[in-house]
C-alpha cells in the first residue's frame, strides 16, 4: 500500500458545502431513496402548509400530481418572507431554500407549535429536485424564483400584483437519486386525509392530472370523524367515540377512541400532526392510563368476577381503535423523519388527562362503561379470539 493511501491528514477531510451533503447522503434526511423517501418530499411541503394552518393563517391546501410526475403544493397562508436577510445577504426565502437548519421554527414568535422543526424540509426538497419553482403571494405582490438541484437559477423577482397571500411550490424529484419518481395518488391521499382529520375544518384537495382522480377532504368532526371512518365497517361496542381534549401546561392533548367487537388493535399517534409510526411517550401514556383506569373502574364496581388477575394491556386494547394527538412547542423526535416522540414529560401529561377524563366519563356513562368492561373481560377470558393472536 502506498504512502499516499495510508496517510490520513487534513487533505483527506472533505467539507460538503451548501446542499451537496443532502445530495451525497439523502437517506440521512428523508429515510431512504425508495417509495417512502420520494413521498417524504411531498409530505415536507404539505407539513409546512399545515404549520401555517396551526398558526391560524391557512384554511386551504391544494396538492397536484402533474403528468410529468412533478408535484405542486399550494396554500393560502402568509407566504414565505421575501424581504432581505442582512446576515446572509440574500432574500429570506432564498436562505430557507438553500440553507440547512434555516426557517421560522426555531423561535416561538412565528409558530407556537410546528411539525417542521429542524429547518431542513424546504432546503432538502430543493436539493433533491431536478427543478423547483416557487411562487409567493405576499405584500400585495406575486414573487417567482426557479431552482435546479438546490441552486437558484433565477433571482427572486416580483412578477405581478395580488390581494391574496400564500405559497405555491412545484418540484420534480431528481431521477438520478430516487429509485422511482412516480408518485402514488393513494399514498398521498391517505396522508392528506389524516391531516384533514387532525385539523378540524381545514380543506385539503388532491388532484392527479395523470388519471383525473380527485379527492377533497374537510372533516368538521376532527379526530372523532377519524375514528368513525376507521370503524365504519365494524360493529362497535358503544355507539359514539369517546373524546377528550385538554391543554396541560403548553401541551395540547386530543384523544378519541372506540371499541369494536373485533380482535385487532389499531392505534394512531401524532405529534404536531406528524404520524409517529413508532409511537413514543404520548402513546405509552395513553396505554398505561387506559389499562389503569379500566382496571380501577372494573374492580370498584365488582366487574372482574372469575378473574384471578387484573386486566392486561393486551386485553384492554383488543378491538380498540384510537387516535392520540399532541401538539407541543418543543417536541423531541427521533431523526428527521420523526417516527417516535421522546419527550418524557408528555407521558405524565397524557396519563393524567386520560385518568381524569375517562374516570369521569365512566361515572357519567355507566352503561357504556359496562359494555366496554364486558368486552375487555371477555378478551381476558379468551373469548372467541384465535389462539395465534393471544399474547
């Protein structure tokens, strides 16, 4: 081996400037370069629009899949700031588009809570796109700028006048990076439907120009409508979903659940509208409090006859369909793709909420409580559950 090959000096230390790091190691930012990573690009843009809705400035989001497999996401929020950023020496929007860890999510002045906390969403989408065109409606003007693979190809310029506000971004993923550049109407629709459930009264529309398919989502019932949607083909133990909403300190907690006569558990957890597929402290808190409260009510009302032990968590959650959603100013997610919530304080907050609210609900609705206990006790005894599903 040559001396040159064995040397490890400052000459071997490479610095990736700007967004080149994202293009070199895209999986670090979007999970992978397969189907999930591709769709993650669209989710990043939609999540920014959702953050505008959470802040009270956006009521409508439009998503278009174009024939060339580019995507447009448009909202009627405030529009990305276009004024000059003194430190960076360029318009603020260009800083957001080209600099990692830039944006309005690091202080609590622009957004109290948000899903896009790391300040990398827009810049990562830009870096991994063959081209990206943005249109901003703000300050009674329409602004336009074009990028290619993360670099500005045109200066930001005012191209018209308007009384409206909002942001419109069209991008096409870089085919040299992604295994496939074909977006799934069904996958995107599923995520957008979730977001509409989680944001009561927010109108979201998705249109596929390739097939002329279209969905429009607007759920005034919020996550209660979500539970009804999930349980619509099932026989439910009680007619209406149980629903709680509470703010503890600076954390907003929203929970809805309903039991059906099936065996499977279906729990969906969210933090700042981001689906935490691996759960986290909010889901742990819900499960713990649900088991404790049901056991407490069943014991105090002598409803556990014939059982030698308390009801287990698996028994309590058999046939349960639930949504646990928290909104928190400083969420601690695991990784940029945000699959698990780690804030330790959230567990106790959710536990306290469920303990208090569910205990009160059971006392005020004894018939519903007894139906749920009967279902759970049947699960504990084995019921009709197939042996392979018994844990």
